[in-house]
């Protein structure tokens, strides 16, 4: 069935009032997007990012009366009708459209990330079969790709790996397929832990290979390799705990970092010897070995 979609362009200060008015008028959903191609970088703790020019978009059922809704909104917001841009949004299989754009990705010399609904292009390669539907992590984002490329370059045979902020489980499962013996997957979203276990089974790996934990449940352990693909703020605030999970002589991979944040993140990990930084599409990966000695 088709839908009615309404756009109202406003500034930062007016967005919340418009959102409230749209919901009061019967909108089934309201979203906001940038109307001026302005980048929004990682927000500070407690901040909600919003653009200077905002397009507020509401979705209504097709049988709703757009004229009556327009009259209500103009009165509530004291705006002219010309500010309201209506359109008919034809229904389509959104999940199918998204799936059609997700192609297999080669990450390094050995590893491919393949969506579960497509055939691997190299059947004899290390193919990670992925269904990312429940959680973040497909390999398409530069931060994830950087971590996968790093894992592909290592000898993981018999290693224990921590995937901190596991999302779909893509990094931990890749480590297992590349030879790791055990993975500890950690995420603050229970759905991510479910997705990680689902993807583990999809790759014909046994339950004993991967343990999943919420952050408050992490056991005392020291891993050979720790990967944390999150954001710069959490990487700094969680640095003591992430560092403690890495054994002396072990390897650390940090991603989700923008170039201007890299110095602060690296400074938070005392006792690690960092290699030169790796950059992809304005995202930075930091790799290090734990020495246990203060820099």
C-alpha cells in the first residue's frame, strides 16, 4: 500500500516543535535528516547531534486527509502552507532493496565477507557468511573493513580473541575462520549477542568457539588479541578495561576513530607500543602490542 510523506524544512531550534506537531497530527513515524550536506561528527557525552538545516519527514497512512493535516499543522506551528511538501510514497519491499545492494567484500588476501543470500565469488577462500539484520556490522564501513584487513594479515592459529563491541559478530567470527581457537564477544546490546550467535551457526562453527557477554558480565581474562571497533569516546573511557583484557605481548586493534581523535585515543593506552596508523576514507585504525611499560 502507498503512503503519504510530508517534508518540512526548518532550523535546529525548530525541529523538536515540528516533530511534536507531526506526531500529534497522526504521523506513524517522524525522522530528521540534513538539508544542507553538513557533516555531523561524533557527539560529546550527553549531546544529541542535529544539523543547522533540518528536513523533518513524517509518514502517514494513505487514507489520511492531507488537507486536514496541513490545516492543523499550519495552525499549530504558525507556518504558511507553502512550507509543507507532500508526496506519495509507493510501497516497496524495503528489505529486498537493501539486500540487493549488499555485495560480497574481499578483505585482505584470504578473507571474503558474503551475505547469506549470495554465492561466495571464491568458494575456496575463507568465506564469512553474514546476515547483519539484527546488529551493526557488514564489512562495508571503513572501520570494520580496516579491522578485517588487519585480522587477515595475522597468524591467528590457536589464539584467543576479544571482540569488544561485537555488533553482528563479524570480527570475532572472521577471527575464528582465520584460525583463532576462541572468541569472547562483548556488546552492551543483547540483540548484538543474539546476532553474533546466529552468524556463528550460519558459518558452521560450534557454540564452544564463542562466548558472549554484556559489559558488566566480562570474566577475568587476558587475550592474545583484542579488537575494539566502537567510537573514540568509548575507546578512551573504557581504555583501562580494554587494556586489562590484553595480555602482555598481546595485540590490540582500535577502530572507529577519526583522524583528529587519534592522538587522544592513543594517549589513553599507556603501556602499548603503537605501529604507524592506517587510514581509510578518513577513518583511522590504531594497532599496538602490549609491552606493560609506561611510555
